[in-house]
C-alpha cells in the first residue's frame, strides 16, 4: 500500500483576501509509511504551499483541534492514517462553524457560546474551605462524570448533524452531552426544572431527530445515543411536571 | 501606518493553559479586569494532553498512607538533584493538597478510593482502608516515596483544564484566543503589555496592562522529537529574552521522557509503568532491575531515560527504520485494566501505530518532554529585570524542578503557582497606576509592523523558516540530547550560530496575508534559535552532571562549583547569550544522595534494602 501516489483535493479560501473565492486545489504527494493527514498536510505546507491553513495542536487525538471532512466524513485529521483511505483524498473544512481559512474553522467560539448558554459549570452555594478534607464521592459517580466529560469539543458530531446544519442555535450532541455531565454530578445543585429553561426546546433536546449520525462520528466514542436519551427523559419528565 | 487596535486592561495574561487560567481566576476574584491571550482556544492548550496526574500528599490510598508535605518536599528536592529553590518547593508542597481539593470543589471528577483488597500487578496484595472510601485516591509515579499522584482515569489534564476553563467562563473573564503575543512592550524599567498578532485576521493589537503575566508553556518543539503539542515553540520565553533585560534560568535543564512512541513521539504516560509496565530489550529481557534494583522502571525520568540509552548503546536496542528502540510491555496488566485505566494509551497505540498493547509490545524511546528552564522569577512569580512582569507554569523557572521535574509535579505546579502568583499579581496590580505614553505604544506597533513587512517583502533575504526550524531541531537532537559532551556541544553552538545568522534573512514565499501560517513561523523562528542557543551554550558551560543534564566528560555532580543556577541574557544584537549565575536556595535539605541514579550508592546490585526512598 505504501509508495502510492496520493492526490489531495483541498478546499481553499482566504476570507481576509477580497480577491479570493472558494475553490478546490490539487496536490500530489508520495505516501510514506504510517502517514497521517497531519503528516501529509504539513508536508504539503512545508514543501509545496506555505499559505495552506489548517489547525493541529496535540497531533494525538486529545485536543480536538483538527476536525475536518475527510472524503465526506467528519474526522480528526491527526489520527486518520492515509493507508485507510483511497489514493484520492478530498479535504473540506467542517460545516456549521465559521471559516477562518482553508481547512481552519472556529470551533472554539462555538463551544464557548454553548458553555455560556448552558452555564456549563458547577452551580453550588457551598464555599470552598481550604482547611477541610474533600467531600467524598463514590468512585463510580466520578467515573460516570468523567465518561461524559471526555468530549474534546472537536465538532465532528455537530458537523454531521442535520439539525445543527439547519438551526444555528441547536446545542447538538456535544452540547447536550455537556448538560448530561452536569446532571449526573451531585455537586451541581440545579434541578431538572432549571435545565428545562435552557434545553427544553427545539434548540435543545427536542430538536434532535435521533438518527445518530453524531455517535458514529464521535472520535472519542462517547455513548451519545444514551446521553441524548438520558437528557430527553429528564426533560420530558420535567416538562410534564410544569 | 495602519490604524491598530489598542486594548487596555488591568492584568494581561499571555497563555490560557492551566497556569495562565488559574492566575487569571485569582486576579479576577480580586476584582481586577483581566484579559487572557492564547494561540488556541483555552481547552486546546497543551495542559489538556497531560494524562498521568497531579501530585499532592493527601495520603488517602493504601500506598499513600503516612504521606505528608515533608515527604513530598524531600522527593521534589532529590528529584531536582538539589537544583531547586527549597523555599519554593516547601511552599508548593504545603499548598498542593489545597489545590487538588479546590479543583474537586470546582468540578474535577478525581478518581476515588474504593475500599477493600486488591492485587497489584507485582502480585502484592494491598487493602484500601474502609474509612477512606470515597476520598481522592492516587497512583504511583516515578521518583516518589509514596503513591501521591491524583488522577482522573486517563484524562487528568483534560478534566483539570475543562474545569478551570468552566470557572473562567463563569467569571466572565475576557479571553482572546488565536491571538499571539509577538513582543513585550517596555520602557527599559517596567513592562507595559504586549504587541499581539491576531491569528484570525493577521491584524496587530497592542495590549496595555498594569501587570503582564507570561504563562505560555514549554518549548518542546525546538527538538525534532518531542512529546509536546506542535504549538509549544517557546514564544513566551523568547519575547521575554528579547527584552535584553530578562534572564532565562537553567535552560540547559531539559527533560526527556523515557517512553515516546516510535516514530510519532506521542507520549506513553508514566501511568503505564506506574501501573506495572515493564521495559524490555531486544532479547525481551527486563533490564531496568539490573541498573536500578530498588526503583526499577520507576526511578526518576532522567535516570530511566539514560539507562535506556545506555542499554541501547550496549547493543540491546531493537533495530528499526527509525533507529534503535526498546519495548514497553503492559500485556500482563490485562485487557480490562488496559482498556479502562490505560485506555488513552491503548487508543494511541491502535490509532497511531496500528498495534494492540493487550497483545503486542509497544516500541518506545526517550523523547524530549519538559522544559525545567524558563523565565526566571522570584518566589512570588516576579520576573527578574522588569517591573510589572510575572511568569508561571512551564514557561517560568520558579524554580521548583531544578534539574529534573518529577512526573505529576508539573500539573501541580501550574495550579499551585496559579494560586500563589495569581494572588501576588492581584496585590501588586492594585498598587499600580497605569502611566504610559501613547508614542511608546505606537512605536512598538510600528516596529512589529516593519518586521512583518520586511519578512513579506523579503527585504533581508529569502531564507525558508521551515528549513531553519527543521535544521535547528536536528542540531539539538544530535548534540544536546540525553548525553552531552564538550565536542558535541561546541559543534551545536557553532551550527546554531550559523542558523541564527541565516534567520536574520528570512523572506516569505507567499504574500503573508491575513493569518498566514508561513508568517507565523517566520516571526517565531529567530527567537526559537536564540532559545536553542541558550540551551546549548548553557550546557557547554556547565561542566558537571546534574539531574537531566548528563555530561559524559563530567559524569559527577559538582556541588563545589556548580550548585548554582544559570541565568541567560540576550543583549541586543548579540550572537550568543550572556551567562550569569546565582546560588540555589537551600533552606532545609543539604545536598546528598538521591537514592537512585548512576552516582547514587543505591544504584548497585549489592546495595542492602531499606534506604530512605523506598516503595
Ligand atoms: C504529553 C504530555 C503529558 C504530560 N503529562 C503530565 C502529567 O501527567 N503530570 C504532570 O504533572 N505534567 C505532565 N506534563 C507536563 C504538563 O502537562 C505541562 O507542563 C503543563 O500542562 C504546562 O502548563 P502551562 O499552563 O504552563 O502551559 P500550557 O498548557 O502549554 O499552556 C500554554 C498556553 O500559552 C498559550 N501561548 C503560548 N505562546 C503564546 C503566545 N506567544 N501568545 C499567546 N498565547 C500563547 C497557549 O495557547 C496555551 O494556552 C505532560 C506534558 C506532556 C507533553
Ligand atoms: S441524533 Fe440528534 S444530535 Fe445526533 S446527529 Fe441526529 S439530530 Fe443531531
Ligand atoms: S461529542 Fe464527540 S464528536 Fe462531539 S464534540 Fe465531543 S468528542 Fe467531538
Ligand atoms: S491535533 Fe489534537 S485532536 Fe488532532
């Protein structure tokens, strides 16, 4: 498989250049052993086209910076091996998010907005006492919180979601999963009713069609179906009690 | 000249990793207006990548019983090979438990003690105390006498950073991400903020502040093979150095992690060895007990890395197209343990190398990992040489780590120093009135604009910034790695000086428009080469071995001549750093035996059991 000649079709557009228009550009590259899209894009930038924009930080599938459409599927570019792809590879920026340039999109602003909207922090009246021993927590509870907290805000689930593509304010699977993370946390004192204000609408849990593209696209393999169902159940219940 | 934006704030924090955000929170809680800059959204900072854990002497788990700040202090000082400031280490160890608990209060789902008996991979059975059920637990990490490293499964840095950022968002702290500080503004006496370049538009912005805080993380990417994120290019250190007034401390102290995955150099966390993983050679022999009978795979990082290279040099490495390597074996920990507690490692092996660690061996080799050196500060985080300037985290030399940092002490440092330095920043800022001349700000902006225009126009030449960076990385790998010697270091310094001269002649191939990545690299590279020179030149001058700094021609630690810290300055127009030295602070523990390592009495086969630094 190695030693293939790869053809990359890459979306190009620099919005800060008034003369530029969105277009596709083609690059040829010799495949090397263990090549990832991270390796390939850096080779193209360093050897063929230093103007090419894309984002990588950890290059280890930890930080969530490098989501893009790879042959139509939202994936983390840093952990996509070229050997798993055909010799012709098409790269597009993730939809839904604001384009910065070429393959670079502004997921950071989008996710910060979601955090603000869902108030994604612990709500408690307790003051921290630096002299006191920590409050106890069941290890199982800690683990359940962590399971939801593992989302790396890469945006792959959002990019592949029909509702998110149509409705700009839809929280998406990542947003609802974030809410679920705080719902299972005993330190957070919000009630189901408090959450209903935020997510009991078409922008939240009731905007979801349940087709599960999100779970298929999640590189962290988060159980999004389960999380969405959990949130929906809680909200349906809170809605009934209103 | 273009009309540039000027942003005025009380406290400017450059860097939104754990250190920067924690300091920002402290200043914000004191009622100050705080602005945080970052290359990337805060949650993508390199802190997120730390998987292993954070040290604090809570002493809750069975193997941590009896732990306290005194023992943590002793481990830290020994780990540093007596290169740290002991007053800083003391303050740090006393505060770390509070930091861990506060992070729990804010939402970190720390793994907890589960009461009952359990068998360790070594076969030893331990019993977690029932009375501690539900308290924060800890795991074993190299160089510690007790199990002290608090963790959340395999994602400690991630949960810490997400929780920290949730507090930043809650407090409404201003964060400007994709905004890179490219120079500090100062009047020769005090710092007044920074000029930054927006990585969305390419526009320049002047941030004017009463206090400025550098929290930009490490410089790992100076080296070609590094576990660090690709954004770790040391720019915060280099803009401080470029003032000509601020020294960098101990830049020659560079940590290599024993287990970078060959050939992508992604870190396989120490947790793998802490949980019972072995290192094997080409004959599948477990060789660490031969060198380090007491701590085996869990001696401190500098020691394990050197033993590995030593073993490879003896011909026991496994040959590969990427050079010789060794094996990490975790198969005996079992599928369940690997797929839950070490899931991140398992995923890395599968996704980036196509191997399954449940069944297969992992190819590893020591890889650049951590920068002990950095912007030199006092115990309050105040930077030497300029007023109103602070630094903390991996970008700083506080100096907690001396010549070797213990695993888990860095996450702890970011948060503990964030609390302490953040408070000092707040107190300091409340006493400062902002006085600055508009002309100074405009001049600084104009200077940066000219630098950019020259690069775009290729006024000074057509050197390629990527080529220069790659050559620099290779020089450091070849001559300023784990083992160093006079001849190699001299070669390195000469080659780096040549690269530095060429770096004055960088010119772009593109038009550098907007957020041009080529321009970003071109702006960084000359400063990166100056940092590389501080490392190589400092290493050349230091004629002893201490912690991670191992000189083949001076294999012993020399407390008579070298119990001191290097301070590297870069006077304007210089071709080499100017080195100065200062004594390290020794308040409690006089220099002695580390209890592990080549020069230690405990490192020989026949050493009787029972030294002070055991299990
Ligand atoms: C793979 C890996 C695993 C690790 N695991 C552990 C562990 O288990 N335990 C442990 O204790 N330590 C660990 N460490 C070390 C630890 O993670 C880091 O030392 C620590 O997180 C550094 O935090 P920081 O806040 O100082 O910097 P960072 O988290 O690196 O943050 C730096 C910030 O500065 C910003 N920045 C940089 N330059 C500029 C600029 N010019 N302008 C504006 N912003 C800028 C960046 O965008 C970022 O927000 C690990 C390190 C690595 C590489
Ligand atoms: S299941 Fe819901 S959130 Fe997931 S992709 Fe479909 S509509 Fe979007
Ligand atoms: S839920 Fe999964 S796909 Fe969606 S942002 Fe989080 S990690 Fe990415
Ligand atoms: S670069 Fe961090 S997830 Fe790909």
